[in-house]
């Protein structure tokens, strides 16, 4: 019996999983333009004192209300902000945990 089942060669989920794995391996390569990929509102709500990604950015001690403003802080200032407003000790810890959360989410997709 032959089944007429077609499989896409470039499945969007496998493409997304590959991208998330690459980000998890090297989270420092992420830039402000793709910040939404590592801080979803759900992640922010579960691991910080904020209700949304936007609220997290607005609370940043930088000049702009963006993730870029947080990234432009000195490493010490950024880590102090993260330690004071999230369950993480450092910015690197927060980004790494977010990358892992993305992997878990995509593996359940």
C-alpha cells in the first residue's frame, strides 16, 4: 500500500527550531532588531516584575524605552537592573534562560 503523503523539504517549524538552537548556542549574537525572539511577554510575566516586554523596556534606566537602551548600559548597570527587577542575577542569565524557553516552546510545537 502506498500512502500519498507529501512532506515539505523546508518545514517552517524545523527552520524555527534551527534558528532557536543557533541563538541558544550563541545568545550574544542577537541584536536589538530581533529582541522579540528572546523576550516574549509570557517570559517577561513569568520571570520579572513586569507585565509586558514594553513595560520592561520602559523601566530601563537608559535614555530610550527599547531593548537597545538596556544593551547600551554598562555591563554592571545592566546586571543591576536585571537583578533588581527579575529573578536573574545577570543579563546573560536572563538571555540564556529565554533561549532555553524558546527551545522548550518550539519542541512542543
